[in-house]
C-alpha cells in the first residue's frame, strides 16, 4: 500500500476523516499503485472525450459542439472506459468494486458539478473532472455524507458536494495535465489553414507544418484526415512524413528510435499513439549552444527562423533501440 501524507496541505478535515476511514485509504492506495503517475487515467479521459467528438465522422474537435444528449452520456462512457482500463469488478450496489470495496463513479466537465444519487449515501465515490479548454483533470475519492452535500436537488434527487466540503476529497491527482486537444488550442488562423483543403492528405500536411513541437494524438490525425487509412497518411511513401521532408520537417512517431531523436533535439517526445513534428537544420556556428542529433552522418538541430530550408534526413529504423 502506498503511504498517504496525512499532513499534505495541512488539510485537517481530511486528516481527521482518514483516521477513521480505512476504506478510503485502501481504494486510494489500490488505484495509486496501479497508475502512480496518472498516465493511464489521463489517456482514458482523453480517449473518452475524443470518442464523444467522433472527429473521423463529424470533423468536431470542440466540446461545445456536442449535442446535449452526447454531453449527458459522457459520464457513462467515463465510467465504462475506466472499468475496462483498470478491470474493476462490477459492484453489487455501486458501479465498481475496488479492492473489494463498493465505489460509485461520477464525472463532471465542470469542477464541483458531480451529481450524487441518493443510493450512494454512505458509500465511496470516485469523483472525476476533466476540462478540454484548460487541458487539466482531477480524480479523487469522497465518502458521501448528507451533511456534506447541497440539499437542493434536481429531478432525479441527485445532490452535489458543498464547496466547503470539497476538502474531504482524497485526491489521487489534482489539476493534472490532460493530453492536449491540439485542434482546440491552435490559433484560429492556423486551424482554418489546416481545414482549408478538401484533401485529407493536404490537411494533415498543413497540421504538421503548423503544430510543430506539440504532441499530436491519433484522434487529432483522424479528425483532420477524415479517412479510414489515416495512419497511412502520416507515414512515408506518400504520407506527410515524405511530403514534408523536403521542407526540412521530421515527423517522429512513438518508436523508441524516434523518441530518442526528439529527446536529443530537446523537444517533447511522442507518447504512445502520438506524433511530434519539427523543422531541422544542419548544425552551424550559430547553433553551437543548441541540442543536436546525428542523423545520416551529419549533426542536426531545431531550425531557427533564419535557417535556410534543407531536406531533412531519414529517421532511424523503427526497430532501432534508443
């Protein structure tokens, strides 16, 4: 079991609660042990939002474009996808059993907006929040008690946690980084340029030109390409990787060899299912303090604005080990 810092943040209310609630400590430790850095949890949230947007079919990238019924369905999808990822057992009265303890799952796109049903009274809730506009998310456990809930109820008699009692939540991750929705956070001029072409291949090429040194997930690629063979449109042999090579742009995927190139260049490294593009230049005197990587027997670095355009080298083989 992972230790809990009872004095973290000097939250005396939570410290007192933890002294008497062994189940709260157990479920927290169980999930923290399975996902100590929150990477799996964050991926589930990113994929669930993208699942709702369904960009390959709809071209959508903005939560605001979802239908009301789709937004309402988000909580159910988060619940289902978390259970699939972490293989939680079905609960007998709540959504899950975690370490044999009944736990309900509640998601809200608005922090503090979790709707607690009457049947959850006395049970533990896994409270989840994610916001695509700020690229942040949080998840923590909360023991449901009537005195900690707002008494005003909706039609389903569901209640919300009083703001002054959110300090009773034992956070697993608080304001953690949500993988970026690149299309949502691009400038309008760049985004318009990406979608200007009727060709999915040309749209992808423009994406990698304009969103350099940023992690671009498969769902972004799928939304821009809007083609079933969208991954083929990124790779060499006619994809963006070969199309942009004469412009000096490398597109690194989630291979160890590609990650090593990104790390040596001093830029963000693609995680699983992601790509990172960057324009490079051969190392010259004015690059002497910049990180560099050796490719095709020459030293390369991230190009500055004044560097001339030159054909980028081939990336290492996918099977190469960093």
